[in-house]
């Protein structure tokens, strides 16, 4: 099956096996290893990517469904100013997620900040239940997301 | 070595007219929207897909969402997260709580209300809620459109009353003000479908401490769900009081008798849990709303 997709801002056309999962397309075909493979059941949340500006689990997304879609992985997101807001926010409060869940946490933080630039602690804690990894202190995570929100607010006002 | 010799035929239309025309020619094609039910229990590297798939993901007409004064109009492929994002000004607290209970937070951006209602072999978590709220679905085929209340979406034998050529395209949910509501999803796994999973939905209106309207439904992810309007009327006209009143006792006793005749549907443990939850919550429903 031939599909065309916009992957990290670059148009790609390729012939795929319809029964392929998006995560395997990203990791094995394109070598985008920032998206991590976890449970393949949609429980762990490590494999989050943006599909048409919606955060989806790439393990539960068949590759064919990205046809005519726009996929952004952590590699594509890394060069954007929004990524630097989050990176800076996390660093300022010394929040360092582990290498396995970091990409999913950054993308989820971006999804939250797209909804609101004033996320509450309750909202952050609730949304991050989507990621099972318990690598760091949740209070630091809350502080990191709120700091990233403050940096983004500041940057947007400056613009 | 690969044994997956036959590739599934997948159609990804961009308009509803194309989708309906294709469904007319391939009535047994599996409809794909969020994909969560199709893929949730597949653990292999390659997905086991049905022979033919109709993907509704790129159809913008099905992705509309709006609210009028009296109802909420949800396109069949609108994700649960998008509905939840509308916030408390658009959603009633009951609906927000019920939608949060449909699926784990990690898949709310993928799961759809249309998909949840349209699962052929079981009543999923949204079914009892939509049943109680008197929601209705727009069903469309190439030949025409019809509206069906969610109560009529399944037959008495639990079969989905959807013609093979029809698609659920829209869900209309009345936005009534309820004085108290209770939504509980219980089971050994909070979002999983296990033999002890159960959804309890209960809504009511009161006037000067008297129940003027009362509805409740139970779902356990089998092909049936339980709602009994005769039992609902037992509580109408009674006064809410702290503790177990005489009317509440009579209601619980009648419910226990009724559920015990449906042992094929509910296990003794589930019946016990339902009765206990109803006893505690109905003794002071406002505390649990």
C-alpha cells in the first residue's frame, strides 16, 4: 500500500505493509529512535507522537492511517522554539526525566501548553497519568511544566 | 517468514458521500475511526487487520462538534479529548466525568464516541451514559438518513441494530440540568474490560427534596446493558433523606430481586457491589455528585 505523509516537515511517499504499526515505521524505516517502544498495548505512553496536531500513541496507530497526515516526532519538534521553552523550563527546576520517557513527556507538555498557558497542578498530574514511567519526582514535573508555561507566556508577549 | 499473504483492502475517503458509496459496495467492511478497539488487545509486531477497512479519519464532516442551548452535537469521529477540552461551559459535569471514564488518559486523543457506541459485540462504557441521557444517533447510508435513540441501537438480544451499509455519523446528547448524578466505573482494572468491570450511571432531578425524575443504568461490557424503567418509577415522588429510608429499602429490594433473575448478565459479586453503591450514594446523593 502506498502512502504519502508529512513527516517532521518533509513529504515522504513509501510503500508499506498495511499491518505495520506507526511506531515500527518511525523506528525501523526512518530510524527515528526518539519514539520509544513500550507495551504495544497503549498503557505505557512512551510512544507518543503528534498526528495531525493530535497526540496519539504510535503503537496503537496503524501506519496506513497516517496517509495524507502530518506526523511530528520528538526529532521534528526538537528544532522549534516551543521545544526550547520546555527544555529551559525543565532545566530551571532541575527536572530530568529518564531517557525512556523524556520524549513523551516533552510532547505531552507541548500538548498541554497548546491548550492552556496556565496549567494547574491538578491538570498536569491528571494528564501525565498517561505516561506510566515513575522515574522522577512528580512535584518537580509539575514545577517544570509550569515553568515552561511561564517561559512560553513570556516569549509570546515579547513577540 | 511472513504468512500474512492477503493484504487488507483499505479505503480512506475524504468525503462522507464517498464513504457511504464504498460502504454500499462493501457492506461488511470494518469501520475505522480511532482504532482503539480494533487494536487494543493486539500485541504482535504486525497487526491482524480485517479483510476490508473503511477509515473515516480524513472525513471532516464527521469531525464537527458543537452545542446549542438544548443539546450537544458530536460528530462520530470527534475524539474524546476534543469533547473534554470544550470545558465546563459546554459539557455537563456528568458528561465530563463519564467521558473521562471511557478510556485511559493515554488514548483519549484517539478514542471516539461514535466508535465506542458502534462496537458490534459489546456495550462499551459510553452506552449506559448515553442511554440514561436519552442521546440519539444519526445513521446514514447511501440511500438516506435516520435518527435512532441510543436505547434502540441494540436489540433485546444485544445485536447492534445497524444495517451493514449504515454508518453512525453524529450523536446528539440532550443537555438537561440534573440535580444529582453518579457515574462509577469499577473493576479490578480501572479502564480494562475484565469479568468484574461494571459501569453504574444514575441521574436524578429533585424539587423541594422530592425526587421528580430518576434514571439509572448498569453496563458490564457484555452485549447487554441493564435499565428498568419500572424500577426507576419506584423512587419518583419519594423524599430524599439521610440514611436508608423505607422507599429506598423497597427500591433496593426490588432491584436485588430483578438482578438475581439476570444471573446470566451479572455475577453475585457485581450484584452485591451495585446494591452497596446504590445504598450508599442514594442515602445522600448530593454528597457524591
